C-alpha cells in the first residue's frame, strides 16, 4: 500500500509545471524525497536555481497536488534551492570560488545592458544566491556608479585584489582602478589582458553566480573575451527596435560560435507608461524581443519598461531591485533572474567541480 501511494504521489508531484524552466518538476528531477506516515506525507523539493520568491507558492501547489491523491489526509512540503556548477565552453577551466559565470551582452550600446546586469545580479541575490558582478566594459565602466562604490580595492599581497562589497554583492571594475575621467585608450589585446587579470586576480568568495557586464558590440574584443572567459551561459539585452535587434542577433550568433549557451533574451525599454495619465506607448516598437526569441529558439526571459525610476535609481547608486524591492520593476527583474538561473540549471553540470580529486598513495 505504501509503495503504491508513493508512486501515485510521485506522479502527481512530478506533473507540477515549473514556469521558470519551461518543464515540470519531474523532468527537472526536483522531487528529492517523499516520506509517508499513515495518511500523512512529507515532501522534499530541491530546485536547481535560486527562487526564494517562488518557494511559498510552489510549496502550496505541491501540498494541493499531494492532498489530491487518495489516501493522503495531510501534507507538509519543504522547498529549497541548491545551485550547482555548470559546464563552460571548450577546454577552459572554471574559476575557483565561482560556480557559474553569466555573461550579459548586447550587440550595440545604449540598450541599458549595464543597468540590466546590475539589477540581474541584485535580483539573483534577492532570490537567495551568492552573487558577484564584474564590470568588463573597460572603455565605459558604469557598475561602480550604479552600485555606489568607489575607492581603490585592497590588495593583501600586492597581486590579488579584494572585491568591493555593495548591497550584498561582490563587485569589481576597472573603474575602481583608474580615475573617473581617465580615457582608456587601449587596443584589443590590452583590453583582453586587463579583463583576464580582473577576473582571475580578484579574490571572489564562494559565488553561485558571477555576472559579467560585457562591452557592447560583437567585434574582435568581444569575441576574444567570449573565447577566453569560462562562461556557463549568456543573456542578450535588446530593445524592441529593429536596429537594436539586428545587432542583438549578431551577439547571439557570437555566443553560438564559441559554444556558450544563450539562456535567453531580455527586452529592455519595451513600453513607456506616462506617470501622469497612465497612457502606455511602445516607443521603440512592440514584440521585437519575442519575435527574435521565436526565430532563434531561445526563451524571452522577460520585458522591462522604459521607466525614469530605473534610470534615477541606477544613477543614485541604488538600482531598482534594492531601491524599491516591492515595486513592479523589482519584481520584473526578479522574474528575469529566476528564469535565467532556471534555464542555466537545465544545462550539463560541471563534474570537475562537483567531485574532489581522490589520490591513492602507498603507505
């Protein structure tokens, strides 16, 4: 009887859809344990991505599914998340202390990529992850201003550097090492070397995700960076405008070329709602991100509004996710964060990180 009840419970729970992965809990192998004591059951669900904002709702869905199984009178559900390391491209070696690197890219400048990167990092942290952010835009670093950090980072040994801390994030940027008004007149190889040093010499500590704000464009610098940085997945930021979409498609193709999975597309500045009359207007066109996602078979991770508060919050050093954590904008960023991390959780795991090296010696 118990075995039959366990089977029916497993089937009912496995059918629960996960809107973030696009699969169900069974396909995601999220049902980790079912305990049965007479007509009382206890269920353990472990998601492969941070989703603090969804745990309670999922627990309720699981309770309802369990109580719908004949023979169950009471059900308790425990939902938690566990982030694992995922494969990187080619024969690159993942960074120590960093499980996953997510690259945020755009085909052109001016689409709000850095603002999305900063808020994405903060949203992942709000969902329960340990997160860092690296500003790889050597020519125009903006993350320090957006996170409200300044001053040169400390170096304990003259070679490595400690990341700055802001809003629960670990952060590093070339903007912390040079004067704010200094022009970076560097050629491609110097930029690549500088980024690799920032990435490898920073003492990141126990990160689930490191979000990298890549420079805009798809030239030699971006391609070289995508080949040399061990990335688990990438997202493309675009506006709905046709010209922006043309360049965003180039960024997507660049990642395909270097075998970095594109986790999806973020459509920024999708609609403007007048703060006085409430009139909604698609300033840069409508539906462009969805059409691009459908064309290339990748998810549309979410759409963000053209909202003056997003710009004001970023300029003030407190991006929207921390400035107004209960706002619709913050909730939109957190949904994008869950969707991004969930899609990454479906990728192959990095077994080299998951298991320690075992050495057998004759004694």
